[in-house]
């Protein structure tokens, strides 16, 4: 109850329009699908994946930085990341373990494997979609761990799509399927409150000072 009161107090500093936008976006947010980028080298590719996640309503993104230096902060600090949660890992193993413990199926995306075409993918179980590096794709470790592999059908001469393009295509397809299904994909009220608070804090100027004043009144 107290938490609710704090959120409402801080949200009074938002314009009605901004507040309504938060609710509209939040109603479409999901954790049923989550996205993992493994050792993506080009910063602009990671940014584009983050942006697509926001656009298609994916709240959590997982970034594995095992083979590349931790240098994505500046780039992903430039936009859409404000509205999504970035979870970072030093090893692919930790990332897989964490996501399995949360109940996700590990889904590799690959231009090679034909085991599942995108349109046949069963969205009823929570899915963690793993995307690989520009040059080598996903590591053997992830391919071996994967419960399924999905592929976007390609009919041209080029052997693969760019990672961010493939993320956008897959997310558009699977989130549409999810929203048309009877799966319970929306966040609980507790989770929504946590996200509301986070977005509000990031939007209201001097939010920490305002909260301090509220607590002391
Ligand atoms: C440029 S591709 C990697 C190409 C790499 N030479 C390989 O053999 O995997 C980068 C990432 O985009 C995704 N991707 C590219 N094309 C795809 C497709 N047709 N279907 C599914 N995912 C694809 C995969 O996650 C892949 O690891």
C-alpha cells in the first residue's frame, strides 16, 4: 500500500499524457519472451536489438559479454534502453542457468539449422531467444544447450541476415502470435508497479530528492 502511495506521489509530477502513455505501453509489455545477445561485437547492432525489444514490448534483455570487453554502456545508454531492463553476464553458462531457473526454454536462432521454421514455433512456453555474433553466430555451447532452434526462411544468395534485422523479424512474428494466443503473457500488478516506478524515476527530474522529501514529511 505504501509502495502504491509512493508511486502515485511521484507520478503526480508526470503530465497526464505521459502517464497515459506509460499505462498503454505497460499493458503490452511481456516477459514471456526474452532476448539474449551473445558477444555481439558491433555496438550499433546491440542498440538496434534493444530498440526492437522496446518496440515489440520485450522488457528484459540479456547481454553476454564473455569474449568482448565490457564496452557497450555508452552506446546502449543512448536511447531505448531507458525503457527496458538490461541484464549482463560474464559467461554464457551463467546466463543459461539463470534463464532456465526462471522457467525459460533456451531457443537458439540460426540461419543454418532447419529444425524449426519461425512460423511453426510453439509460443505456449516462456522462450529465451538467443542471437549470435555477426561473424560466427552462436557458440557451440549455446547450440548444444538449446531446446530448439529457429530459422527465418531465406531464399536469396546471402547466407544470413544481420543480427538486429533477424531479431526484429523474429520478435514481430512471435509477439504477434503471442498476443493472438490465450497465453497469460502480461506482467503481474507487482511487476507493473516495479516498472512504473522505474520509468517514473527516470522521467521525473530530481526524483530521488522528491522521494526523500516524501519520506520525511
Ligand atoms: C550474421 S548472423 C551470423 C552468421 C554466422 N556466419 C553463422 O554462421 O551463424 C548473426 C545472428 O543473426 C541471427 N540470424 C541471422 N540470420 C538468421 C536466420 N535466417 N534465421 C534465424 N536467425 C538468424 C542469428 O542469431 C545469428 O547468430
